[in-house]
């Protein structure tokens, strides 16, 4: 899968942008606050149907405008066109110029994996951002998962709203609970399988990147563990939480409270890992995602590397280059070409970003 072109209109600081991309490596260089991350954000948006930085996507519309637009043309056995229009009521997603009703029909049509400085606090933030990462990545390779998750969130909202009302009918509450349980069985199965697969490969990447023998393990902590008796285990948990749910007027059990704990050599990362180790665990996680995405979809995802090299020492830069540089379309941002010198050897296009305008530079002078 290759991204051929990007068109932006009134997206962030871009008034209008038309860009043809190199099928190999594209480097975007520019000073701070010129629009490098905004450009990667637009590509991420076209891949996942959401921003990687903010919840309120209306902020992506250029100041004082009412509509923002991102469009991509991809080559994947023929041309594919994806479009996102952001407006005051939210966003509309288009595939081949047809508006889509469900985001699951859009997510993952273009598979891109982002390495962003904002990922780097994955261990320090709330479980929500860890859940979001797994949900987005799993959703990209499994549209059925995304559908189940959206249905679950709808029923959860309905149950919470019902709990807030007066005159509760236990029978109706049980109907909603059973719906939640039914949807969760498959969700937990998918999550468990996904984390198991990541655990098989994440240490390999971490060891290459860190030049060490450490073992990384992700533990999925859900409402119950996956097993043949998952349905009755879940029903049991809801039963035990029934009075508390009614008293506190909210649903305490379910995958909306999941977390993912990371371990390095069987110690929890948040307790023992250094800043550098944490960064490399996150990079190793992303590398594992690339491998799993390729395995499940049959094509290599597009790599989006947002200024990730400036923080790595030269040995780690070389290790990351070795791991990632595999005939994959790559889009890199940097403030300093020196940081990405390894990537600028051949088949590279270099673009300068300046106040929301992009100009291609002729081949780098070595
Ligand atoms: N909705 C918007 N409308 C207009 N401009 C915006 C909007 N949102 C962000 N910007 C502008 O975009 C610029 C930041 O762009 P971006 O985050 O892409 O910078 P960058 O080139 O990645 O910089 P750095 O090297 O510091 O990461 C800021 O000047 C900001 O004011
Ligand atoms: Mg940036």
C-alpha cells in the first residue's frame, strides 16, 4: 500500500495543500510550529478517522473557517480515495467519494503507524490512553472489533443513563447487562489474542533497539480473563456489582475500565524503567504493531515518524533504522536533517515546511 497524494484544505495551519509523495522515503524539515506534525496528523486522521492529539476534532479546522478537509489517494491494486470533512457537527468520512455511516468501514483502509512524541508518556498517563492505543490498532486490522466496541459503548451509555433515573426495574437492567456481557465476550477474546501475539514479538524488537537481553511483557487486565466460561464469569461479576452500580448510579464492571500493564524483566515498567528504556519499549511496541498489521492485512503499513530521532543516541538511531528501514513508505519529520541522515541516502524526497506551505527541495547534497 502506498500513499500517492494528500490534499488539505483549511486543516490546522494549512489553507490549501497538494502534495505528491515519494513511494519510499519522505522527509519533512522545518522549524518549530510550521506544520510538520499537523501534516502527519492529517495522514493519521485518514488512517484512523480521528486525531492522534485531541478529542475535540473541530480544533483541527483552520482558525476562523467552518470546514476542514483532508483527502488521500492510495495505490492498493488500483486507486483508493479517502476523505475526511470536519464540520461544526463533527466529521463525515468518505470512501471512494461515498459518505460512510460507520467509522469501522473507514478505519484501516489506509494502514499507518505513527511514532509520536505524545506516545512517550504512555506509562505515566491514565489507562484511557493505553486502552485507546490498543482499540485503535486492533480496530484498524479488525473492523468487526470496532463495530463491537461501538455497540458496547452505546449500551454502556444507555445502562448508565438508566441507572441515573428513578424507579429502576431490575428486569430491564438485566436485559442491558446481558447485552453488555454478550458484546464483551468477543471483545475480550480479540484483545487477549492481540496482546498474546504482541508478547511473542515485542522482546525481539526491544532487544534489538536497546542492545540488551531484557524481556518485555504486556499484561491485559480486563474485567475477567478469557476462558471458555467467560460469559458466566462476567455475569457473576455484574451480579456482585449490582447493588453498588445502583447505589452509585454507574456501571463499575466492564472493558471500559480495562488497562494494559507493561513489564520489563517481570518488574512493572512504571516502577523501574528509565526514561530511555520507556521510550524504547514504546518504539518496540510500535514495531511489533507494524509486524502484526502486515501479518493480518497482507500489506506493510505506512510509517509516520514524528521527530523521533532527536531524542535517541546514535546507536539507538542506527538500531531503529535497521528495524524500520524495510522497503516501507515512510514519512519523517525533523527540525534537523542531521538527525535523519541515515534515512536520506537514496530514493528520498525532501520537503521544506514553512508556515503551512510545503516546497519540495531537490535531492539532498551529500
Ligand atoms: N486550527 C488551527 N488553525 C490554524 N493554525 C493552527 C491550528 N491548529 C494549530 N495551528 C498552528 O499550527 C502550528 C503548529 O504546527 P505543528 O504542531 O505541526 O508544528 P511542528 O512543525 O510539528 O513544530 P515542532 O517542530 O515544534 O513540533 C502552530 O503555529 C499552531 O498555531
Ligand atoms: Mg511537531
